[in-house]
């Protein structure tokens, strides 16, 4: 009889640990509870899909597309690509800015003055680009401004083929 009680104790202990290690619907990692067991080397983290007009943004959530040139678009036709991106079992990472926001509003700076997470975006003054940063000639900001000018002027030229735009103020590097 004592031998049988020992198996009962083992069964209860195993049952206890299996229940404790289970994840609930709200806290399972993407891909299920066994996906957390994989090491970083067993899958590669890829860059999130490009989205928005002229593919100038990146997907930050199922309906959030942000980029320095376009700001943030939420639940527009330009974010349709992000919905399929969110359904992918392979994790992705979007280009990250400085951390911003607090609590449920915490996220990354994604555009000038905008802080986003996977659900939404909000105005955050800590994400603003200062005039000093622009005047110092930060190459990343300069190329961003050039790309924005190029995207806008290309679109304008397509819509107005008879008008000539002057680009003498912008030097291509």
C-alpha cells in the first residue's frame, strides 16, 4: 500500500508542474507555449514588411504603418499589408527609435513627434526632431528628407506632367 501512495505523490507533483507551466490564452507567446523553448538561433528574426505610400513605412502592428517620411497611418488602405504581417508565425522587428511613452502607451519613436506600439500611436514630445539635429546635417535625417522630397515630387510629376519642378536646392549625395 505504501508503494501505491508513492506513485500518487509523484502523479500529483507532475500534474502540479504541468499546470504551472501551462500558458493561458492571454499570455502565450506567439506560436504557442513551446515556441518559447526555441533558442534565438533556431529561427531568424526578420525585418517587418514595408507599407504605406511608396513603401516608405514599416508595419508596427496589424493596422499600424509608420515611417519618418510618412508619419503614422492607422487602419487605412495603406496598412492592409500589415494585417497579413501580423498573422505570420515568424517574428519580425521594425526599425526602432528611442523608447517613449509610459505604461500601456509605451512604445518606440517612429516618426517626428509620434510614439507607437503594436496597437496605436500618440503624440510624444520626446520623439520630436529638433532644429539642431536638422542643422547638424545628420545623414539619416538628411536622406529621410531627400526621400520625402523625391516621393512627393515623383507623385506630383505623375499627376502634373506639364509642370517642371526645380531640384537645385537639394543635392543628391
